[in-house]
């Protein structure tokens, strides 16, 4: 935080949310004005293809310097967009939330109160009565269980973007930007005191979620490969046992041929092929997983930035 920075920064990633950002700003402004503390709001436009950027600029023009619009050069994904916004945030506390109005801005005071009362460095939110599809909740549950195993931090809801971070945690995260990362999990590496509060969860006000199941799977892979080498260890042990199984199977087939004749071996050809396909499938899975690790290493070695900020707009005359 700079010497004259505000007490609170709110970072909001936006991708094709033209229909929502106006209502979001109206509700958010009422909440923040009621807190009685200096604040700033940072919207990150993550390469939107509709009128989101123009709508955000209009909001900034009428916000008296309290709103900044970070325009990214191209679509980078939700978590990188949040990182870009955090890089511009100056507040003592940084709150993040989605732009689709499923995270009610009216819940922000509850996060801040819990942070101050308990001395937490990171505050997550647990969504009550989630307004998502069954498949979305199922995929999110997998991510949550994996995050708990990877970080050894027992939080109930890892998928909610409505979270609060101390200045120290934000500084550490932005000091070490990564191409493949999951912000809630990364924050636990730099925070000793982490907690959660229950919040309401609203349905989307405009169209389906921009976060598809495919993006959730990408997030799952990022989380799995960025915070643990356990999958590689599992592959090693699976490979050992498959080799033992293959050796035993070869012995059974050889014994059957010697004791029961070549006719028995011919009759077992389909079993042999099924086992072969299993081994081939396991090898392809292993190669694919190793490839994910190598790809992430390659991205980091190239030293290319995880996001490119095209412009930071703070309103006319700013």
C-alpha cells in the first residue's frame, strides 16, 4: 500500500459482463459508501468481446477517481485477470468478487468484520444454497477436495471468488506471479491465519455462467500440477504394479501354453488384447500428465508475463 492508499480495494474480473456491471456498480457503491472508509474499485476487462469495456469506462468517468479499469491485451482467464487487478490495488485490504452478481456485494462487510475480529490474513466465503447446476457443483466439489489435500488447509468452499486478503498476502502473491495458479490456494502459502464466513449465493442475472466445465477441468489440472508432485509419485507406483502385473500375466500365458497347448493360448487372445489396451491407455494417461508438468515448466522458463496490461483507465481527467 502506498502512503496515501485507500483502506480497501475491490478487484473484479470481467469477461463479457456488459449486462451486469452497471447493476453491480450501483449495489457495490452503496455498500462501500456505507463502510465509512476510503476505497477504490478495480475492474479488470479480460478481453471482452461485447460492450463491457465501454460500460466500465463510463462507470469510471462518473466515479470521481475511485474506479480504475484495467484493460488486458487479450483473454487470460479469471485468475490471471484477478492478478492483474491486484497489481494495481493499493488498499490495506483487497477484496475480490465476480462480476456476474452471484457474489452479493452486500456480503463484503461480513468478510471485513470477520478479518478484523479474528485477525485473519485471508477470509474465504462459504456459499449457502448454491445457485449452480448439479454438474457445476460436482466439479467444484472435486476442486475443493483436491485443494484441501494439496494445501493441507481445511476450508469448505474453495470455488467462491468472494474473498478478502491482507496487504501483506497480496504483496507476496503479486511479487511472485505464476502462469498456472489458483489464487485461493496460493494465498494459503503466504497466510498463517485463514478463515471462512457463510454468505448468500444468487443466481446469474444474465445468461449462463462464463465458467464452463472445461474451464473447471483446466483449473483442476492447474491446481493439481502447480501445488504438488503427488500425481507423478502415483504414476511411478502404478507403473511398478503394472509391470509386476504384466510379468505375472506373461507367466500365466506361458504356463497355459505349455500345459494346455497352443489352442488355449489362441482362445485367450482377446484377453491378451484387452490387457494390452489397458496398458497402452495407462501409458498415454501417464504421458499426458507428464506433458502437463512439462508444459507448465516451459511456460515459466520462457519468462513471458502471465498477462499484459494494455491500459489502466481511471476516468476522464484522471
